[in-house]
């Protein structure tokens, strides 16, 4: 007889893992115990060696589907003589590195009960089990036990307690377990907080309000959503006015996969994503243009679509049986509301009625956004269903805090071998967003009991995240923005070799104090070398240019034509300026006043969109680049000419390309053909630099690679030329991935410091 001590690290809490281990051990007549710990799951189990080896194999092969094992350590000891196998109380000692599971969409078993008139949970909006339901949005502390969640205020009734204690029940140790007798309930409030209806009557009245064109604020899983009838153009326009969201597309919730397929093309990977436990918003290509209000996603061939993911959503969508707009419960640029009284205050001028419940939301969690690119999923906004699943490191990392970028902010903390990435926080543009950023940092430090030895921020000193970091003390490390992007993609693909990182986005402060954004970085574990980038051009008006592609285009055209550009009335950007503004910009460019230079790929997208007459001013970030992508004629394979200058590094000169684009516009060539040729040219630029630098592994990262056509074209061309391209999957390619890149940069620096220290000690010992 032997004793195996097994330590499992992974997504193994809140997924029915302990009941699974209990049943497996008893089936095999083995003795011992299993328990949750601050780091994962601990098992001590006795039996004959052959039995225990079979147990280990079955443990890994038959584990619950929604669980995952990152690491399993097993040591062999003398047997101590256990009498039985049981589930012990959780062990709270040690560093808190256990993986907190994301919130999971309602499972099929719970759905069956939800709509079964004979079931005691029939039409109960908070039905769940060990396979589904809230996790990250309700947990206060680790380990994942009921008293460490916001469900602690609801005492289970006898029937729920019996299920919770019954090893053969799928609700055995389901921490949010509840029913209509003992659990949370819903109410419908007016804008003054007065109760209109309760329980199922509240749901029916909510559905009626949506049918009547009203705006509903619904308290969901990780915060409030605003819901309206997606077919009602007047309601959509009213929501845009009240929410201050002019043209940016709205996300949609459909009642079923079949109704989605009526409006959108759905591939096998996209269907899998829609129906997965994460249930994210998936960007799908439209096929039916007339089924929805045309102001939901104007001039956009894609829809952001999701299925119901909570019992409350399922009940409401079953009652309505038509798609609804389901957008974040906030004003633009603010974080979502999580508390019903906060929502009454902040959303009273937006929502007509409030569907609320009394289960507290511990932390805000937005809906995730995913797009299938080159046949696999790419997370664009990492939140519900994915956060805070960690990235696992092969080596232990000191406790660190990375505060991310300024836009699409996330933060990350490291503890042991795990790097935990926060949910999407958003742009740090408002006081409320900055407050949410600070709250989530405090939340993660408390949840994982992290006292960071290092704090890492972006190189840009004016980012609010950087300013926050520098208030914390002297032990602050700055990491260049595009280097962090490359490292985040390397971590996403689990590579640590030398790579050529292609990091393209809208902005990021370079080490030379200029605005970068078209970077080719030769990257290894120790550092990076900037080996290529686009030719620089000016941004007249600085930050204002980011919202006005015509200004960016003017900066590009000025670089080509100089002062004569102001006399070129045949150019579309010039035609779109009032004469007084044009004269002012002329002086700014001539005297180099408030006209910083940039090599940004993202700004080049804006310039081309302006030059061909697609977009002169933006209503939301990335609008011009998106419209340029949407305009592509996918049957075009032609490219524009471009050239290189070699001045210690390769400078990609786009001048010939821009001149030919101008000629194509004059000659009446369609925007669709020009857009395709522009994208094709960008891909060829990457292939050409890859051939000159001659590195096998090419990493594609940065916000520009949210562009499906650009990414797929580049991946294909690199593969055709014999390179191995890597692009993002679990970590956003946009600034939502910067925080983990910052952690990886510090991890590499720490490893280098340790190696240098070892080498120094060896030299000292070898001295006579």
C-alpha cells in the first residue's frame, strides 16, 4: 500500500472537480481525501501502486469538461491507513494562486429544468449547478466556497441543502445553489426605484415594455445592460441619443442559434463559440440586411451577436422570441453599473424601467468579444467567460503588478507561476473609468493576496495608468508599448525564441520620444531591436488628428508635396477643410507647431480612408480603418509599389503607394479595389521585411491585426514564403494585451538578473 499526495493547479474549483474525485476514488475503492486549497486542489489517496497509477490516468482523462489542469504534481509516501475517502474542508494556507473560474453560461441540464413546468425551479432566473452559473462576478475570496461569495447572504433551504450535500447530485457543493424559496429574486422598478412588479410578473412586464419601444436597464451577471427591440429604429435612435453613442455598432442578443443563422453566416468555429460556456459576443458576417433596424450597425457588414447566457436572459428571450440590442449599461466611456441604486442614479436619463435582482455583483464584468480569424478564435475584448483565467509560466515569477495601457485597459498580477489578467476595464478617459481601474487593482491584490515587488507601466508618462504607477513608489519599471505587444503575443503562443515582432497600432511612445506604431522588433528574452518601421509624417493638431482622418491625410500629403498641397483642390482631404482651418494647419505644419511626427500604421489607415473619400471625421475609435476593411473587394490581388531606405534600420517608404492611390481616385477606380490593393500592399511590406531580417518566427500583434483581412492575408503570404507566423488567440492583440506583455518583460529582466548573479557568484568561487 502506498500514499499518493497530489497537488493540482488549474481551473479546478467550482467545476465539480472534488465530487468527481470523490466518486472516482470510491468506485476504485481507494481511501483518503480531496480538498480545495489556496492554490488549487489537494488529494491524498491510498491504494496499491497499480491502482493509484490507473487513478491518475483516469483523473486526467475523465475530469469535468469545463475544468482544466495546468500542472499536476505527485509524490509517493508510506500509507497512513485512511478509513474512507471524503471531501475535507478547504485549506486556506499558502499563497493564493488558485484559478478563479470565469462566469459560465447556463448548461443544458439547467435549461431543461428552467422550462420544465414540473420542476421546482421552473422559470427561476437564478438556476445553476456545478457546470454553470456565476463564479468570478460573485467571489470575494479564495478558495471558492459559498461563504466567500456574495451568495453567503442567502441561506439554503432544506431541499437545496440536501442537493448541496448529496454526492450523486450535480449540485453537490455548487456554491451559488438556490431556488425560489431561498435564493435571489427579480423586481421591475420605475426610474424612481419604485417596485412595479416582482418575480415572473416582472419578467412579463419587461418583455411588454421592450415590445412597446422602451429602454430597459437589466441587472445581469457582471453588471447592467441596456436592452431594446432590435427591429425598432426609433428605439435604437433614442438609445443612441440618451447613451451619447452616435454610430458605434450595438451588440445583439438572439433567442436561439437558428434565429442567428437566419440573419448571419455562421461557420463551425463561430457556432462553437456562440454555444460555448463562455458565450461571448461573436462578430458574424451579415446575410439578411433587412431584418433589423438599419441604425444598429450602419455601413457594417458584420454584427456582434451573442446567445442568452444566464437563466434570466433565457427567460426574457423565450418570452420575446426576437433579437434585442444588448449593450453595456453606462454612458459612453464610463464603466458599467453593477449596483441597482448606482444604476438608478447613473442611468435614470437613459432607461425607462429597471429589471433588477438582489444578488450582489462583486465586480464588473463586461461581455467578451471574439472574432474568428484564420480559422481560429481571437479574443478582442477579454471579460465574461474568459477572465480571470491565467497564463501559466514555466518558471516562478516574483509578485508583480502591471497597470497596462491607457486605452482598452486591463491590469495583470503575477503570483508564483501564474499571471492573472483582469477583465476588460476600458479607456481611462473619465473619472469613473479611472476609479474602476483603481478598484480592480485593489480587488486583484486582495483576491490573490499579492504585495507586488515590482510595478510595471507604459513608457508614456501621460497615461493615467503610468501616473498611477509612479505614485506607488520608486520601484517602477517602464516598458515600451510595442515591445509589450510583441511579448503578449509570444506568451499567448507559448514561445520564447527569437522572433520578428510586427507590432502595428495607432499610437505608442517610442524610445526616441516620437509616436511609433509600425514597428518591426527583433525580440528575444533579453531585449528588442527596432529593425524597421514606416516613414514618418506629421500630425497637425496632435491628438485632434486622431479623431479627424482628414488632418492625418494632410500630414501624409504634406510629407509628399510640401506647401504645394494646400493649392491641390483636386485632393479629397483638402476639399473637406474650411479655408480658414486650412490656413491655420498650413502654418502649424510649416512651423512644426503642435505637429508631432509619427510612423503609425493605424494613422496611415486613417489617411488612406480620407484620401479615397471614405471617412473624414471619426465618431468612434477605429471607424475609418473598419470602413476601409469593409470596402475591400476580396477578388483583387494587385498591390501598390513601395520602396525601402536603409538607415541603420529599414524605413518603409509609402510615398509611391499614396501617389498611385491618388491617381486611382482621379481615374475613377472604385474604393473597393483601392482598399484591397492597400491591404495587399501592407501584407507585402511585412513579407519583404521578414525576408530581409530572415527570422523564421513572425509575431503579428497590435490593434491593426483586429483587421480580419489584413491578418489572414499576411498569415497566408508569410506561410507561402516559408515563414512561421503567430497571431493572437486568448490575449487581445489590441491594448487589452499590454499588461501581460509588461509582466513578461519584467519576468525576462528578472531571469537575466538571476543568471548574471549566478555567473558572478561562479566567477567569485573560481577565483584563487
